[in-house]
């Protein structure tokens, strides 16, 4: 039976996000065989969050997957994204802090999510600290370039500092 469930999960993964009808059919079959399959629950949560914008329903699926297996690392990033999109900032922060303590979790991704959370709170300097930590834990060149893109975006949002010396000098000359 495990193989049959996995076949449906693979079919859903292969078709996501291009053929949502196939994805939903495969996920419904997978969950009918194993209602606790973390990969199927995660993908169902992603459909609800990323395609249907039903964040509360997506969060239920993610929590079900995590209740089944707290080490279901495939849940972490989409769950955090959904919490941030739903403006559940406190819950997102608590989950990221917890996830960083879990052995085997992708620290680079989690620190990047923490940076994005701080960006959302307009705490740009703090966000850049987490960007630096994310880069420290990243071991993939493509992901490092993604981190650099995030860094540039955050820096672009930071308030521009006025040149205080020129302003003071201009006032003294008057």
C-alpha cells in the first residue's frame, strides 16, 4: 500500500503547479489511502495557500503534517510562508525559532525566512543580520544568489540616510 500512496504523491508532485486538476485527484487518492502522509498533506496545504489563497485551511493541513512528524522538513518553508502571508507574524517567529533547534532542518532557509519576517516588520537592519546568517549556512551557489537577491531587495527598502555633515555645513555658511 505504501507504494501506491507514494505513486499518487509522486504524480501530484510532478503535476504541481501546472495541472491542478491532476494534482487534486492524485492527492485525494493518496490521502484516502493514507490520511497521515506528510508529503500529501503538505502539498494539499500548498494548493490551498499558493493557488486558492485559503490560508487558514492550508495551515490546518500543515499542522496535521507536523503533528504526524515534526521532522517533516518539507512542511517548514511553505508553512512559514503561509503564516507570513496570513500575517500570523508571532506564530511564524515562534515556529522558525523552534525549527532552528530541530536537528537536520535547513538552517539557511529558516534564517532566510526569519529575515523576510523582519523585513515584513520593517526591521531592515535585523533582517540583514539574518540574511548574513542564512548565507553562512548555505552550501548551494544558486541558493546563495537567491539570498543575495533578497539582501538587495531589503537594502532597497531601507530609509536613505541624509548626509548630516553637508546639511550642518550649509547651515553654518548662512
